[in-house]
C-alpha cells in the first residue's frame, strides 16, 4: 500500500488526494503554511491521517527554523499547534494528536533544540504506529460480524488513504476479502467531493479488488435489490453516548439501513471518541465552500449566484447504530464510553 503521509529526508511527503484518481501526485511539506494548505484543501484528509500528519507537521516546523533558544522554539511549537487545531473543527483525531505533541513540549525541560525535536519525532512516529495497530485490531473484530458471501456497503474513504494503514471501515472490508467472506463491495460516490468515487474505488482497484460504485441517492434501492448484509462507516468524532459525526450522508444511510433491517457498523479508533462530549448536540460541524457543490468534476452544474449550504459532516444518533467497533472491542447499545481524565 502506498503511504499517503511519510517522512522523506528533511520533509514530509504526501499524496495530493485532490488529484486522484487521474494522477498520483506527491507533494513535499516544508512549512506550517504548506501543512495548513494541505489540510484545508483536502490534499490530506481522513480523521486518523489528519492526526498523524499534524503531528509530523509540528516536527517539521521546529526542525526547520533557524532558532536555538529553547523557550522561543517551544513558543513557535505551541503557536503552530494552535494554528493546526483551527484547520478542521470536526475530526477529533486531529486534536488528540496535537494534544500529545503539546504535552511533549510542556514536559521538555532541556536546553537542546535537537533533543526536543527528537522527542517530538518519537511521539509522532508512535501516533502513526499506534493507529496502524488499532486499524488491524478493528479489522479483525469487524470481520467477525460478517456472514459468508457478504454484500457490504460503505461511504466516503476509510482505507489507507485516510489512515496511513489498512483503514477503519475499509480495513474491515480488506480483511473480509482476505478471509473470503465478502462477495461484493458497494461504494457510495460521496458527494460533493466524491471521496468514494475518486478515492475508495481507486484504492480498492490498486489492491486488485473490484468495487461497485453507486450514486448516493441509489443507496436505498440497492439495499433492497442487492440484499445488502452490512454497512461499514468510519467516524470523525464519537460522543460518549455513541452519537457519531461522519461524512455527510452517513445519517441518511443509517435511516435507510434501519428501514431495510441492515446492520450499520461504525468503525473508528478510540482516538475518535471525544471524552468531553456527552452527546452529538455539541459537535461542531464543518461547513465548506460553495464551489464544491456548484461544480462537478470542474464543470459548473448550478448558477454561480445560488445560495449553498454545504455541510461536510452529519451526526448519526446512537439509536440508529447497530454497533461501534474500536480496537478495544465491539460495543452495542446503550453506548457509554468512559471519560478519559
């Protein structure tokens, strides 16, 4: 699997996911501005990957500045973390990773910049490695819920392009195919940015798996006609009661699944659980620009002056979710994730 984010010599090498599937284009991240642009423009996206990338970005900023006064270096580190936190408000993994990097800065009492950067790099690599371990465990747990010759459905992209590893919801699908338990994979296109059409189908085809791409508005009919056995979706934030923020369209999918008696499983690492939020009411849902909606594949499809409401995520109530899979186990209603003080 191609790594969408990796350390390469003195920089961070990333796949520009806005160019897929037409071109596999790599970019190199040297500055904080580069990192922020990569996140905001969706060159780097996916909740776990955002956390990994942001952690590496903190390292990148500090190792490239020509300043050696340790207090000034730490100030720049804290400031960079604050700016990275403001890039995407919904994905809690971003905040989880940056909190860990901030803790390293707070607890470092030496005078050597190189030692500080080394400590931060060790933490960033640990965040990356731990996400991989979580993904593998979730994949193994998720497969246990599948019948033989299963037909599954998924939304958005939750594979290695979103996690740097096997993936969350798509990781279950990879493992299910490896164990010969999945017969068909139906991928929703995921308007308006088409993460399902552009990224999930490309990723699966790259791994010799042929998905079936469907339009978002055909999900109900496909559930009925194809007799879908299970739906797997990721999460950008999970409240303590199980309310889940994920890519826009997941709430709709959960309602349709309930009507058709299809189980819908949320697959996300424990780093996606927000220990502060009791329920989904307090989740800040990102709104994105109108250009994503009024154009399709670069071609205008609506009047440029029309008003647009472009939510990037929605919140699925816990009573519509069959189970939530984290690396810590499979959780069923009523959900009660413990506060991590």
